[in-house]
C-alpha cells in the first residue's frame, strides 16, 4: 500500500513586483540634480554663460553696436545671432541654467534644513563608555557642586548642555551648519532678486543739456538708450520731468575730479515742482525710479547766419574723448537753413554742418588737439565747415554726433574751410555766411533705473556674507564629563584611594586645529587641576580612537 503525503502544500509565492524603471530614473536624476556637486557645476556654467553678454553687444542695451557688429563680422554675426548671443541673458540656454541652478539649490537646502532643525531640537548624545579613546582626554579633580557646577560652567561658555545622572554632555558649533544654510539660502534669494529686476525692472540713459528748452520727461522716446523688462511696457513708466538748472564741478590741479553736483528742477506726476541736488554717489530718488549721475561735458553754443540773414543756434552736446582735460568732439548741423524767403524753397545742397573739437583749456600754441585742464580756463573751438546734402532727409540711420562720411565719400558734402574760434569770435565763410561761437552750456549724462529686486539683493548679499563667515569659522565639537566615585580608577572603575575625580573627553566633529587648546582651557576652568592621562594612570594604548569617534557620533 502506497503512503500518501497529507501535509498541506506550501502557499504559492506572490509574484514579485517589477521595479518601475521610470520612477527609479526620475529618483536618481533628482538625487543628482540636488547634489552640492551639481549646484557648483551649474553655478560655474552660469558664470560661463554670462560671458557672451559681457563681451558681445546686446540688443536690449545698444542695438546700434549690434548692427555695427553685423557689418564688421558678416559671417560670424548670423551664427551668433541664431544661438542668442546678442540676447544672452534672455536666451533659452541661459534661462535653462538659471532655472536648473534655482531648482538644485532648493532641492539641496530643503533636506539639510530639516535635518539641521531636528539637530537643534535634539539633545547632545550620551557620553561614550570609554572617554579615554576620544582625541582629547583628561582627568581632573571634581569641582564643588559636582555635575551641576560643570553644567553651569559650560552654559556660561554657551555650550548646549544635558545632564544624565553623573554625566554631562555638551556640544557647540552649530553656527557652521547654520551659516552654510544661510549662505545657500541667500544664493536662492539672490537669484529671486535678479529675476525680479530682470522681469520688472527698466533702465535708460540720457544726455541732458542745461536750460528750460532741454527738459527731459520720462518717456521711452526721449532716451538715447533704454531697456524694459519683459513685464514692463512704455505705459508703465512713472511720469516725471527733469530740467538741468546748473552743474558744478571741482577738480584737483592734476585734473582728477574732486566734486560734482547737479542742480535740477523735478516735476513729478501728482506732486509739486521742486528743486533738488544730486551727485555721483548720491542719486536722485524719485517715486518709481532712481536717477544716477554718470558724467558731464560741454555743449558749445554755435550760431549760424545764412545768406538771407536768418540765424539758427545749436547747443548740441559734444562727447568727451576720454582724456583728463575733457577734450570733446561733436557735430553742429543746420539742415533747415538757406531758405529763400521769396519762394520758400530750400536748396538741399546748401545745408551746413560743422564738425568740431572743443578744448576747455586750449594750449598756448599749436597744435590745438588736446585740452590741458577740464575746466574752461582758455576755451577754444576748432571747427571744420561742410556744405552739401547731409542726407538727413533720406531716412538712413546715422549718428547725430558725427558727419555721415558716406555723403562725403559720394561727393555730396564738401569741406569748405576750418577755423579755430575763441569765445565770442565770428567766422565768415566763402559764401558770406557767418558762424559764431557764443560759449558753452553744461550737460550731464543720466542713468535712470528702476530695479524692484535691488533691496532684496542688498539684504540677501549681506546675509550671504554673514553665513559665509559662520560657515568658514564655525567648528562643531562635543565634550563629555563623567563624575567618578571617590577613589575609582577611571579605566576600570575599581576603587582606589583618593578624592572624587572627573573624567573629561572631547571630540571635534570637523577639522579644528585649535580644539586641543580650547579643551585644555575648558578643563582648567572647570577643575583647575586637569592632569594628563599618564599622570592619572590611564592606559591610552589599548583604545581605538576611531571607534570611539564613531560611537560618540
């Protein structure tokens, strides 16, 4: 007869769930993105990506330079334009690096902040069993008051202290991790401030000549250069007008500037007209904008009288050439001159322009090519007269500060003479027309800006520096004290003769070269008679400090 196995069959194994590869890939990608190494790489890439915006001209800042770059580099410029090099800070690749860095920093900071708050709320760990295995160790006489006196001494030195029976545990140096978190959190806030300034900020530059007829109102059309953020339109610009009343400058004998001050009349929307002064380091604060003084110069006042006796006056600013003496170059054009009063017709071939070199302090003798001092001690204006069709009616863009040399090369404009004029002198040209140098009026270069993230950037940058100092100079360390019974051996705990002792141990959590001195001072302050381990009879050869460090942590 065949035996039958009546044992119950083992339960069928549940089918194993296959891991979700997509979920694992996303988890690993997120872990790599939020690592500190990736954040450093992205920060480096952001600095590299900003190089084209600093080296190449940008359309939002100076479209004329971009046009000139296309003319000078006809093969390279289209390639750079396709990758967004002329709009670097608004390009896709710069924005991608910016957002990835933003995400990486947040993902890196969040878990560390959670762990740091948990560590701040937790108590220092219990003392390890073998304090003699710690990097710092001492045996000292027990102070009066026992563990309570030890704890009080540590608290007075700003240690976090916990007492467990006859043991005292204390730790210090959380400033290092706090500073580290402040540093990285401030970097995130800096990125937010930069983004706010880029999206909602705007700026513009303007040359403002003194006089009531040259008042400037805050419209985009009146700026020489302007840049509006993606979230800003021309209608969002605050309404105000500025008129330059006077400008004062003081220089050293070497020609170096010492003092600048601009007197202006300000008319803000919804407010009263008021007088204001501002200088280089003290901008003019307006509602919704700040006005900065960047530079100054001279606008020669030139009066031209045509053959019919009609006069026109130009006080267009001459741009400085960059030398200490404020030598300036410019153009005074008179396209609407020589109109026959009988017929009302104007001959375009009789338009006049004067290319000039202004010297606030001209040398005593030729050559008159450079000013010797920035103030007007011996002003002189060297003019070159041109007659012909200036090309201003052709709709071809050009600079208002220099003559269109294409017209000169085509023979449409011809040079008719040159003359050095002092203030008040008159020059009569070959056709009987006259030009007079009446003097100069000052002008200033303004930069009008609004950056909603500026305050945020200032505060976050200050916090960033504070956090960096804490991160560099903070040191995490722990100390432990154990009260031994009277006559106990600190290595075995067996009774011996003598008074009560305290065994102390110290453990730096990070590299801290000065911890040995700090520990010695702490032991001396608590016991006043801390003895080295060999004098206390402690056997240090049989212990493993590395193992003790791991146990203490």
